[in-house]
């Protein structure tokens, strides 16, 4: 197989290298790790953000502020000694190239490169392009995407890589396609050798730039028929602005979404384009807690090399599984106490909710009727929340304030903790340490929802709206629970009522049956996760990668 360039605006490899904001970046990290496990000749290109995405701070009322701790790439990455130069705004933009190697279970290595504008020859404005992930206005964002796409292609070539295929993780990377056209690929060859992955089912989530700004930045790199291409790809604005995703779709023949349901939604967004469903998967070694890793090593030998072995979780004995479960629950209680001061109780059902605080995810839905919630769960349940709102998302920040306010009202009956500055390490502690994983987005706006897969892998059953991956994984009452039916029309009251009903009538009665009954649910959850690993995801992507050869 020839080398494949994987382009992504953000990537989450480990917590301290905070060049990711949420699921999109962590998924990119899992993709690279899974490709390394499978021995695929992938090379990854991203940007280095010297200030990252921002550290979250919460006061007693849940008011979010952010600070930006500088990233010193020398602490995480290796300097390749190579730089590139790009003409931009009548000047020269310089970018250093940093590298880390992701090594798979078989020893195969996938290089991950980061373009860094903190270069001594750059102007202050050019240095600022590499400051923050998703920071600044359109003028900044489009120039970041120019660096990622055009600069990314040239950087790989400068490093000696001869890529014969490209995989673009969302529309931020679209300019890479235009650079390959400039370098001599025909449109038919470009379409044959490019895979475009779309995640976002919300029109507002796709980057759009005024055509004048696009021409100002990329000049004659823009095809003369670009507006027509965007219109023909089904842009709901009719090509009024340059939709990066629609331009990518127009130039691709291979396009995929990240769950079966997400593919159905995307098919309504991109005209007549065929959208293939490749449901996301999570890197099993990264997202299995140390306690569960030791359990699987003992009970499911070979699971690291073949995570399909998780499908045989039914053979794990109760005592070993429950011992591991209690250890993970204790680790989370200690983390909550140290980070929030909230004392969780060992005998209560712990409900976890952690993800990016976008409004469609409805983080405060479970607090819609506090009296009903206290009647159901007073003295019996407790909550752990975590997640960041985008610095400019006032609606997301309001959700956090709402949770803090509700927590104070129910604190005598139901402990509620909120761990600030959600990152990969917190995510692992939560997805392995809670008892059920709650997810209640507005269907069908959840593209995939990989945190639920991580919970399942650690024996934590999901309790979720039938959105994202969960319609494919849910066996109601066997490995978790569906919240309501597959209803696409938004109705917060209906969905909140469904949460209360499933907690009162199904989750808590099963919890009360005791640990042996819960262990059966956990084993089913682990077995389900075997179908949602990065290994399976990469095998699905191979059907596309093989065509690049």
C-alpha cells in the first residue's frame, strides 16, 4: 500500500498536548493509533497551537473562564529540523515541522507532524496564526486552514513522503485537495485518491468563508468553477459563500460519515453524493483503564492484539469483574473529592455525563424537574459532570451555570460534582469509574458519541437517546438502555420524562437486584464494545485506502 496523508485540524494523542477540543480531535488520535496497530502506512499532518484550546476555570456559580497555558513543543515533540515557506498576503509565512511517532502493538510507527508558525522569521501576525485552536475570526481561521492544507501537503513532501492518497478529517483540510490539483493531479485522479470524512450534522458546524476572502488568501488556487461546485454539492446557501465541506464533497468520490444514522443525515446535506457509513471506533488500549486492562490481560488473553476478544466478555467471572469495578469506582470518588470537594457515596448509583458543552447535547436536561428527580433518586443516585464550552459559546456556558444552580438545589438529596477542565485523562477516569453513562442529545445531531463506546469498553452501560452509535449498539435492558424511541422532533419535556421513567422503572430496579445482576449487564456492555473499536473502524477504512494503490 502506498503512503496515505491523513489531515486533521486537531488531534488528541494525550492530555498534556492539548491540541484538541473534543471528540473530533480525540477521534483523530484514535484513528492514528489504530492505523499504527494495523500497520497502515499513514502519515498524519496537523497544526501546533502554542496556546492550545484553553484551560477551563469554573467559579462557585459555574461561570466559565479560560486561560491559555503555553505549549512548549520540546516537552512533547521532536524538531524535524525542516521548515516550509508559503506565500501569503504578499509576504512569506514560515512554519517549522515537529514530529512524534505513534507506535502500534506490532511495532509499526505512524508519524504525526505539527506545523508551527512560531518561527523567528515570521511577523507577529503570522506567529499569531498558530496561537489557538479554533481561535480568532474568519480571517484567522481561513489562514490556518491554508497552512494546514497547502502547507501540510508541501511539508509532507519536504520530509520525503510521496503520498498517493489523502484522507481529510472534516472540511478544515479541503485546501489540501486544491494544492494537489496545482501540483498536477487531475480532478478524476484527485477524486479517486481522496477520502473525505464529514462528522457534523449541523449546517452551522461547517466552515463557510466569503468568496472574496478565499480569493484573497489562496488566489489562483481556487478553481474557476468553485461556486458552481459548491452549489452542485447541495450547499443550503446555494453557494453564496465557500462551504469547505461542500467543496470537498464536490471534488471527492469517496465520502463517509461516522455512524449509520450520521450517514443518513449527511445524505440530506450533500445533494446526490453517496455518503458511506463508517461508524467511529475507539482505540481500545488507550481507553481501557489500568484496572480493566489487568482484568482483560488475565481473562481475555490476546485482546490487545485482537480486541475482538472483548466479545467473549461473558466468560469473565463475577468476582474478578466486580473487584475491578469497585477499584475504578473508588479511583473516581477520590478524583472527585480532590478536584471538587464533593463526597460521593460508595453505595449510590453514579451517573456520568461528560462531553463538549454544545447546546444540542442538553447537559442540563436531567434537571428539568428537580422534584421528580429527587423523588426518584434522593438517597440513591449521584452525578459527575465534566466538559468545556467553547470560549465564545454563551449557550454552552449557560448550561454549566444551570447545572451548578441545580446541584445546589438538590445537594441535600443528590450529590452533584462537576470536574473542571475536561481532558483525556478525566475522560478515562469517568468512563471507567461511573456506573452508567448518560447521553441525551437532540436526535439526530450526535454524529457518533465515542465517549459512550469508551464507557462500554470499561463495563459501564449506556443510558442514551438513540442517536449516534447507540442505535447500532443498544440492546435495551441487556447492555444498557434507550431513552425513549427514535424521535427526531425536538421535545425536551418528552425526553426529560423518558429519562426519569427509565431511571425509575428500569435502571434503579436492576441496580437494586445487586452486584451479580449488574455484572451480567457489564459483561454484555464489554462484549458490545468489541464492535466499536478502532481496529474495526480501520478495517472499514481499508476498503477505501486499498483503492488508492
